[in-house]
């Protein structure tokens, strides 16, 4: 899973901080083989 930066908000400091944190979360769960159902449970 890859996180895409929305170019409309890339200069927004709050967005950049949140995007960096979200990217770190995705990177930390990358080694695990998570199904779509598992991922949807985590996100919601």
C-alpha cells in the first residue's frame, strides 16, 4: 500500500505533518500480510 500526497495540500504544514505520520504508520504495518478487511477495520 502506498500513500499518495495530495499536491493541493503539500504546502500546508498541518497536512504535511499528518501525511508524514500516516506514512510512518503504513511503513510500520508493511511487513504484515493484511487483508482488505483487516485494513478497513484499522482505518475505520
